[in-house]
């Protein structure tokens, strides 16, 4: 039966379960007494919801605390082993697969390196399938216990009614790839285990906003700096976060050709792949026959050698110019969206790290309008190299919360799956 606002009793129960689960997850352990004020539920409703969640194995006792003159109060927490999530990072140098329990404790991981510019669809699909089987076997977790598999990919992700998630990854040669359909076609997972696929910069941003450097911010931009560059924008209007193709903003008219085919993109100057190419073009000597991450490490060592050793002037000049391009690119984000916080992540961003950050920050402020520049901070993300996989694992977790702790049923294809609705109400900080 529906009430005046169209909500049924079932909707109300689900909302109450969601409220209690989220508070225990983010702020627990908490007592039943404490849950009332933070959820807005009556003591009777809290008791009923907690009883249901305990019966379902989703909530467990976690000790007790003394109360003022009364009996000790039992503390409750979300049970870490009540569900499991897999996060997948389809990067441009490797595919990383990690298995987490409900508390996002890592239980197993595998990495499948990618040969340079080898993004064949079937190869990537095979890496994901194999990696899922490997982490489940390593942790001895039955596939039926998964809440879902979240996958972060390069490119634009479109949700279609008939084929599920379709990926448009122009820089890696993916043209309308029906990734979800391909994964399901050869999957060993039960049909009830859902896939959640989104842009890798967005999953990075989601992780930093929930658990990292973005906590407490209402307006933020999280930048992914790897082989290419991307960003996730979070504002009050798009609280769930939105991937923006920041790397394909034009920073130089008739400039270098980008991997996307256009001229003068930021990625053609600031991505790690182009950074190494520019070093070579200027007469430098990048390390050959190694992966991109190792080559960038060598470039940094050449530009910033130990004290008493001469720096490679070409490598240093290219890096300094790259810092200016990145700063100029960040200034556009500052002017357009006026964020209070910008966070830099991604494997290349982490390598360049603190050494690079002061110059990037200085250029960003110098190119931006004074008023928004005075209000923004530019810092490193806090979650390290696993941020994309953590963010990918959050996708099924958010869906689980939205369902009030109920596992997903096979979902009909549609424009707005439940996990997206859950992300629209970003977890309270």
C-alpha cells in the first residue's frame, strides 16, 4: 500500500534499513541509543531495524560501553563478512583486480600487466574474468557471496537498455564496446551477481570522496594522472560525481596530436605517455624496453638525481613544462567549477607526488581567476595506487546500501540502475 507521497511500507522499511546500515558503516560501532539521533528514527524503529539486520547477519555486536547510571550499552557494527565486493581497475599499463570484504579490507589481489598499447577487447575481458576467479580462489570465497563486481575503465560509459554498459574509449581504440555483455557471455559468476561499470576517474573520485582526501568537501575535483589524464567533478548539483574528459581540453591551438586524434589536448602534453615521448623528441634518452611506470621512474631519477650528481637538463625542462601545463589545466577547472578542493591521484601523479605539487599549485593559481583561486586547495589524494579499485568496489557497496542490505536480483536493463541512485546521495561524512 502506498502513502500520500507514493512510498510504500516496503520503501519505508528499506529506507530505515539503509539509514541504520550506513550510520553503522561510516560512524560505528554505535549503540541503539546513539542510532536514534543520527538516523532520525524512533527508538522502537531502531530496535526493529537492528533486530532485522542482526537476523540477516548484516549487523553484529562489537563490545559495550558504560551508560550514565544504567546497564552497559551494547555496541553494534556492520558485519565485515556479510558480503564481498570485487573492484577492477582497467588501467593503461595493467588490469588490477582486488577482493574486499564489506569493511573494504583487501582479501586478495592480482595484477595482469598489459603490453604497450595492447588494449584488445577480448584480452581485457579475459584478464577480468581470470582475475575474478583468481581472487575468489585465493580468499576461498564462494561467488554467490559477492555483492557485485565494480569496474573502472578509461573512456565514456553509456548505459543502454539492451546491452548494459557500453564503453566509448577513443584513446584506446574502443568504439562502443559492450563490455558488460561480453563479461556476462563467458562469466563463471551466478547471474544474480551484478556488474557495475564506470569511468576510472569517477571511481577514483568516489573513493577519495568517501574515504580519502575529499571527505567533508561539497565542491571538489579529483584528478587521475596516468598514461593519460582525466577528472571527476563533485558539486552540490552532481553529488554522485561526474567524469569529465579533462585530458581532451585544448591547451594549445594546432599543438601536438593527442591519442584521441585531435590537436593540442592537455593529455598530449601532460599524460605520462606524452611526457616520455617529449623527452625523447627533445634529445633525451628514455629507458627502452620497460613498462611506462618504470620509464617514468627513470625520467624522474634523471631530472632529480642525488645531491652531487648532475641533472639531465632535458628531462628537467620537460617536467617543468609539464607542471605548467597541468597547472594551466587545473586553472580551467578552478574557473569553471570553483571547487574548494582539488586532489591529484593516479599512478603517474603518485610518482611525481610532492616534488611536482608545489609547481603545479603555483601555476594553477597564477592562471586562474583570483577569487576562486584563493578558495581552492590543491593536494595529493590519500588512497594511493588502489584508489580506482576501491572506488570500483564502492559501486556494488552503494547499491547494497540503496537496497537496504538486500542483495541485487538480476536487474532489467534501464537508464538508471539502483547503484547510480545510491551515489546521488553521497555517503555522509
